[in-house]
């Protein structure tokens, strides 16, 4: 009896930890605690780890997943470690139970041992397991959708057949998870059955991760270098991308990009360029309830952009140092213009160009409240003022569209940090 309870306790704790792995929370710890026969198992499980310590660990794991994005291979190693430790835990529980029976007269029930606490305990881990595995399956579905998008652009029967196979496996997994959770809630599952089911689900998830990763690798190898987008899902002070190349001294410029965001209030900072002695040399920002602004040498002009509707929009800003004349275009149409924006001030060279964050110091000093939330693609800079026709060609994905002669959008030119991600992007599908 003692062995069965201890093993069930370990199995349920392992399912909770599996849920943590399923969300890619990074390295995890396996906790196995022996519980006295008379003790309340719910209270004991909380006390064993310490509620505050567990809460702190969860927060640390959440931050870790955003900062370091565990690879599929490391996740596989974690699964193996969990399986090994569960086996050790069950073995140790059996040995402890045997020793206890020997001391108490060979398996005789102790007072209170007839109380079934597993029925009360199972519902919480079952619900948590369903939620956590559901999030993992949703993540796999999202990755499949991106692969499906890629396969439409690159018709490959092999890619399509693999996608269909993976989708079928995900559907089967969802049915298995629902069935397993229902069994847990009804209290029908034993420790050995729990372990066998858990290993089956882990094995299937690992296989899916590996197959999808292989497809994604092939997708990255085959796609053109400029057909990608950056995704910034959260407002943080550590998620950003950096352009490897700096800007030269410029007496005029045009900066264009595709943006998609539904963040409110304010989409944040799509890009910022800082130089020694001036953090706001060139910044595009929409902060709080203020309209979007362009800053040059800390001088400000308000822009007429409205882009936080969750749709893709193409924007361009042109500027010339002579009289500080500027123009703003959204989706190929000029929506505003002005002058006296940092007149006769050339854009200084040898700075740091960051996407997704506003710099308060050279290359750093990020403020989460000013971070960009959304998706960004085709960020290009020219050292001259583009004509309205050239801007229109960019916004309509014309074959005549130009790439930036100062900064051209390419994967090899971008470094990403803190969990920002790259996905395949084809701007023209939005308007064709």
C-alpha cells in the first residue's frame, strides 16, 4: 500500500514537471518526496518543496525560456533524465515501503491508512497536465502552420505529405492526452500505467519536435535570404535584434519597413540608432497614448501612422538635412510632411542600430515599456530621399522594388537576442 501511494505521488509530480518541460521552460528539477501514511498528501507535497521556492523556480524558468530558447536536443535529454529519475524514485519508494512493512509487522494496515487521498490530489495535476500539454501541442500546430505557409510558396509533395503526417500525429496526441487526463480524474490509473502512458506521450512529442525541426531547417536552408520576419511577442527589456552593420554619415535618408502589431497603448520602438554621446540619433517610436514619432538628434516630428490594427502595413520616412524636410508614407501613400526637423544636422556614423528596443545608452539601456511588440520585416535604409514612385513600388511588392543601399534586409545582416524569433515571410501574399 505504501509503495503504491509513494509511486503514485512520484508519477503525478513527474506529470507536473513534464508540463513544465512541455512549455519549453528550460532545465527542470525532479522532486520526489516520501509522505508519511497519516499525512495529508496535498499539504505535504506543497510543504516539501516550499511554496515560495516553487513559485520562484517557476518565475525563473519562465524568464529562462524567453532568454535562451532550449533546443530540441536538450529537450530530448531532459526527457531521458526525467524518465531515469522517475524509475529511481519508484524503486526507492518500493524499498522504503518494504522496510516500513518489515518494521510494522509485514504489511498490516496502520490507522488512517484506509483513507484515499489520491482522488483529491489527482484532479489538480490532471488539469495542469492537460493545460500544459495543450500549450505544447498548440506550439507544434503554430510551427506546422508556418511550414504549411512555406510549402504553399514552394510546392513540394514531400513537404506536404510530411506536414499531413505530423498534423495527424498531433491530433492523435490530443486524443491521448484527453483520454489520459480523464483516467486520472476518475482515479483509475495506477503508478505503472501512469509511467507507461507518460513515456508514450513523451516519445510522441519528442518525435514530433524532431520532425518539425528537420522541416524548419530545410525551410531556412531553401528560402531566399530576405524572405523572413522578426517576431517580438512580449514587452521586455531583453528581446531585440541588432543590425551588424552601422550607418555612415548621411545628409539624407529613407527608411522603410513592414510592421504588424495590435499592441496598445503604443506599439513601442520598431528601431533605434544611437551614437556615442547621443542615444536618440535616429529613433522611430510610438509610446503610450502619443502618436508615432521620428527623432533625429533628439528633435521630434509627429507622424500620421495608424498601424496597431493587427494587419501588415508598409511605412516609409524620408528626410533631408537641408531645412530638415521630411515625408511620411503608409501603404504607399504620403500621409504627412514637414520641415525644421534637425536641419543641417547630418546623421552621425559608427553607431549601433537596434530593432525592437529604444536605446538610452549606446547599445543598451532598454526600457520594457518602450519595447516593440509585433512583427517586423523588410527593414531597409537608403542614403537618399526615395521618390513617391519608388516608395509605391516597395509597398506594392513590385518587381521594380529596390533594396536599401545602406542597410538591406537579409538574415545574414541580423543578430537576434532574448527570444525574438524568425519566421518565413512573403510580403506580397498580403496584397495579391
